[in-house]
C-alpha cells in the first residue's frame, strides 16, 4: 500500500490535467477489470461484473494547482488557481508543471503580502517571451510542493497525499472485491478540487446501487484545531455531513455495522467547510445511496498533507467490509 | 376530520432536520395514504404519494411538493466539561439561538439542552456590541462530561424545542412552521380534491433536505418528470423595516411567485384561478432563481414547468415562526382548483413560446 | 442587419420572447425543424437522422436587465418606479441611463440627485440600486400604474451603430453576437446532426442550457459567447482577458469550466490551419453556457468560442466587426473539420 501511495503521489495531476495519473491507475486495474475507460470529463472508470448489487467506489485523483493564463514580453508567466489554492499558499514556492517545466512563484515588487493571484508571477528563468513560450503555454497546469517523505513511524507527509491515499485505497478495494466476485466499479474522479465537477457524470453513467467515496478530512488534533473532532491515527471517519452532503441514516447504519463487525472504532466527520464527491454522486438521477469514508489528515485541502498508514489500512478494511455487508 | 390544523400542530412539535426526516415522514405517511392510491419513499427519503386523475389516455401529471425538513444543528465537537459545539444545516440567525432550548437527538433518546454563550461580565466591552457567531455558542446538557461522552456522538442532530402557541385570529406560532405549514397545505389540497373531478394525476411529495440546498427536489424532480411542478413554501410576512416587495400580509391569501425561473403560464393560470374562485392572493416577484424547491424543479432532467406558492410567515427561521391557518386553507383551495382545471391542452401549451 | 436587430431586441433574462421571434423568423424554412421547450429554449435541428457525432451549438438569448418591483405611491416618490436587477448589473453604470419597460416598451430614465446637491462624502460612493428610481414622467402612482405593473422587465435603450475602425456599439452583444453567429451556422450544410440551442436564463445561472443539453444529449457542444475584453489604457497584459480585434477567444479555464484541453487545442489548430486569428481568453472570472453543458448526463466534450466585448454588462458594449466575422469563420472551419474527422471523440 505504501509503495502505491508514494508512486501515485509522484504524479502531477492538477484538476483538469489528470491525464498521466489516469493511465497509471487504469493500468493498475486492467488485468482484473472487465472494462476500463476515460469519460468526457476525465474520470477514469473500471468495472468488474459479478455478484450482488452494483457498488461504485470513488476517489478523486486530482489535486489543487495552478494554470498558466498569460505569458508576457519578458518571459514571465501569470497563473490562476485550479481548485481552492490561495495566493498566500502559492507564493514563494516552486511550481512543477505537467510538461516538466519548473518555476518559482514570486510576489510583484512593491507588494507587501500575497493576497490575490494578480499580484503573483512565475519566473521560469526564461530570457524573453519566445523562450518562455517554448517551455510553457496558456492552459499549462502545475502543482506546488515536494515529494513524499516517510517519517518512519508509520506516517507519511508530502504533496498530493490527499487524495492519492484515497486512490490507493480505492484501487486495492476494487481488486479485492473483484477477486471476491462482487459487482464493483471504481472511479478515479477528475476535477474534484474546483467543486466536485466530474463525479456526477460517472455516477450518471454507472447508476450504482451504492457509492462509497474515499477522501481525506482534516483532523483537529493540532494546535488551535477546531475544524472537526477528528484525530490522526484514530481510524477512519464516517462522513455525517459536509458542505455538499448530509448522510442518510440508512447509510450511517451500514458503515457502523461494518465497523462493528471488524471491531473498528469509527470516528465521525462533521465538516461544513468540505466538499467531497459524495454529495454530487448522491444527487445523481433519482438519487443514489452514497457514503463518505474519510481518512484523517493534517492540513487537508492545502498542497501538502500528513497521513497515518494505520488509518489507511483501517479505511481499506472498512471499505471492503461495507461493500460486503451491503445487500446481505 | 374538520381540517388538518391539529396535525399541523403535531408536525410543528415533531423533529426532522435535513437528512433525518423520518419522524415527520412517519406522521404524514398515514395521512397521505388516506388520499392516495400509492405512497412510496425513495432513496433520498422523499415521500411520493400518487392520486390518479380520471379519464382515458394521456393525463396531465402535476407534482405538488412541500419540504418536510426544518433547519437544524449538528454536533461537531464535545468540549471539556461536556459542552457541545455545533454547526448548522440550514440558515440560523445565531442571535436568536442564545438562551434557546434545543433537543439533541442522541442514540439512546432525546436530550434537552440550553444554548449558552459567554456571559456579559466575561465579555470584553468591544465584544458586547457584537452578536456571537454560532461557533462561539455551546449546548449545555447539564450533565458531567463523562455522561455526555457516553450518550452523545459527533454527528448527532439537534433541533429547536418549542411548543405551539395559538394566537388570535387563527394565527399560530412555533418552530418549523417553515415548512410544516406547506405539508398542511398539501393535505388540505388533497382533501379538497376529493370533492372535485380532476383529470390530472397528482404526485403529492414531501421532500427532504431543502434547507441545505433543495437536494431532495433535484432527485424527485428528475424521477417523476411531471408536466407541472409546484413547490409550496413559506414567504416573508410583512413586518416593519422590510422592503415593500419582500413583505406579504398575513391573512391576505397565498403568495404566487413570478420571475424568470418560474413558468409564466402556470403563474398566470394560478392567478386566473384565484380571481375566478375569489381566493385572495398576493404576487411575489423574484429576479433570481427562487430559494425554494421550484428552483431545482425547473432544471431537473429535460427542464420542468415550475411554480411556487406559499403563505407568508413572520420571523422566518426562528422558533416563533407565525402564520395564519386561514392562509393555509386559501392556498389549498387555490391548488385544488388549479389541479381540477388542468387539462392536456394547457400542458401542451406550456412549451409554446 | 441581423446583429443590429438582435442587439436592439428586448430580452432580459426570463423575458426572451422578442429575441426568440427574431431568430425564428430568420431560420424559418432554413432548418428541418424548430421547437421550443418548456423553459423557452428555442432548438433548431438539421439532419437529425444523419450518422456521425451529434453536435450542439449554443448561444443564449437573454441579457441582463431590470425588473420593476414597486410603483411608489404618496409623497415625493409618487409615480416613480423601484426596480431590481435581472442578472449581474454593476449599480455604478445605472445613473443617467434611459430604459425601455415592459411589453409596450415604455421609455423611462434613471436619474439621481444632482451632483451640486450631494454632500462631498456622497459623491465618493456609488449610489446603491435600492436608492435609485426609474422616472417615466408619470404625474402620480395612478398615472404610472396605467402603463407599468410590478413584474415588468426593462432593458437599456441603447441603439446599435457602427463607429470607429470596424467597430460596433450597442447593448447586449453578450450574447446577441453569439445568437447571430448561431443563426448563420445553422445555415451551413454538415454531414452530421446539428442542433442549434438558443437558450434562456444564462445570466441567472446557465439554466436554459442545462435543460437543452439534457434533451439533446450531444456528443460535442460548443457555446458561442461574448466575453470580457479589457485591453484599455492602464491594463497590464494579464488583466486584459482578450484583445480587441485579435480574433475570437478560446477558453482554458473560467469560473465554471476547466477546458477540455484536447478540444480547445483542436479548435486552436483549426484556426491556425485556416489562417484565422485566434487568442486565448486570459482570465479566470466569468463563465458561459458550456459550464453547465459539459456536466450534463454522462459528461459532454466541447468548448466555447467567444467574441471579445468591451464594457460587457454595461448599457453600451463595443465589439470589433472583424472579431465577429472571424468567430464565424472559425466556427465554420471547426464544423467542417469535425465533418472531416479531424477530431476523434
């Protein structure tokens, strides 16, 4: 699992530019899936037909990033955010673009504090427009932050762990359930960071009987932590509500039963600031039973995050158990 | 039964916030069954009751919807001392919550709590002039932290606690008149329809999760895809200090909404029906998509002809929402006559521009 | 001239009848069929039975406008009209503008207290919309009520004219310029099904397009739009969004869409191959109908072609006639290249 997380987190996949990680993920399920495809919005979808009700497992593969929107005569770039990244998070950091170009996000001379992206520019070391245009183009996506560090006590930190961890969990759960002969689909969703834009299209196409979404959620066992009541290392959380969903009680019962059967202590997520794919899927067509299972992270939503591998393992077990419990 | 006012009073003291509408659903389903041939509950928890029209061939299909959820709170953290921090599902004015009695719907049963805030003598002078945000308020269960932790879990839902007060002139006050008043309208309409001959197949729907973004309406609108979808929801009762076009008199009949996202022919027909049957009515103008289920209905699936009617209430989103049962009856008369007069020619005309 | 007729037509959001009638008149007999749906979208169809990708072109008919909400009675206000915005209007552009109200196009003006009588601190601040009135010359409330009722919509009374160097000024080029392009495009012959959706209620949340796309379920959709152009004095390169006269603009990202990169590049390359000037839209704010369309159903491939419009959402907007013409050329070239199979789904 850890190897998969590290491998997936190495991919650069700002929202809307998920192309490369899509291939990695679909390659990883190709051998066991009946069919795989990428849809119009960039979701990567694999299905294995089998017994029981059709369950869709979803995890977003995109991450917040930036996109080049202007190149000036002197070869400097301007960028806009994709997803919820703020100017203060982006300023003074290295940016790595999907085409291999790297740059430094700088604040215009004379500006005191980065508050808006209009104050920022990206220096890629180009001497003039022509050189810049050979290494960057309008629409080029990039991300901030560095690779994954293994802290050594079962915890990892680094860029894009939220939600490559979820992708790794979904990937493993899909393989395990497919091997057990269940009727299961996995969707690695695109464009979650700008507002859960793509998940609904996949749910519309698949029409599952149940969807389970895996995503990161901020733990508040940190100085000043007030956002949630969650603790890192205390196990997976059931999503009671976020900005896009309120869980039906029947779904809550399903996840609680699965946790009880495993002897897992469940945490409960109440996070009005978050917006996962869960709500978008829930409101598809006539309504779809949708559950969110979250693993706690420190600093979710920002470019980098810290996770606990014990939470990751427990989230995987809970997910598999919940699918097996469903429809019994 | 004379009318549904006793039921309304029961509904106003029943607790059901977004995502946990079960208690209200359980109360209304038997009443819907007394009028409908079939009553179903969908994945989201919407209740759909079908009342068949008469006549052969294609009949008009009309959906009448009232949301059954009320604004509610959710336990987000348990603090030292056993005090609860909450977040909201639906828009509260936190100023109205201070000192409010609430019910925490815990696994082992309902618990009473009082909403507290920092007392004045501990508040800095500059803070005293300001209202406390919801994040500064807490719920006091008056029990030790250990007992709280045993009984209450993160994610437990919280609703307002308030008896119903019967005021003068058939006006009643309490919590969740938004939108239990419209559930009463729904039932009063079905009651009146029994005395009328109607071609239209009626889908009487109690929707869920309106207060968090018209969510139940989105899915039930897609599922039923009626010819006409009418949302029934409350609007602003006249009160000093409000703009004239956002104020509707109590006892002056239902407000019929007009605006870009509502079907103008359905609007016009509702007005005509009111005029012909001498039903008092008021017109509400909306420049933006309305903040009611009709908004979601209009863009469900291929697009639906949407309308919005409802009674005015004062003090919306507080525990003393006040409205008039006379308005409820007039609104039901309007809807019953509209449905009775709906025919296929009108339905076909809805797409003619 | 069609752009003039469309620009001067009356079509505030939710009240698109006049625009719809102009378009219906133009396309009558030139397409296989035309239908209106329950929202008021006008959908023109050519070659519905043909094989190949189903292509939907979109332009919205509605414009930002005003709604009369109250006819004042009594006191100094008597006979003046209170109003609210239909769609996003900057209140700073309202004072001293003439408007036309309701089905009878009753003229009125938006006035304000003379600058002489304003306190120095008043002069610093824009006047909020709820402090403004429309004056139709009524003597009192009864006089006003004889011709105007609450709920009547109003538009700016701006005349279309050509001026400067290949430029035109008028109201609502957002999105009558798109409507004009779409009317023209529906008259081209293509070997696949072509749907032209003239939509309602874009200005209050891309509403008509969403329903239209669900009905059509196209394989490819292209929105035709007017978009922000701020290439004026003092604007740095990255604040301009688009440059006037430099051709139609393609989108990489706006408030509602991250572009389908493959389709955007296909349109860009098509422009280059056909020698048509084209530019990227260089701003994140704003959106168009494609923002709603691409998320419908299983997801829809496509993009948008935008004509730069200076002073968008203001009473007098300005476009380059060259940009309009080149947007039409680009659209025809894209439709042709789709026919030739240059874009694979």
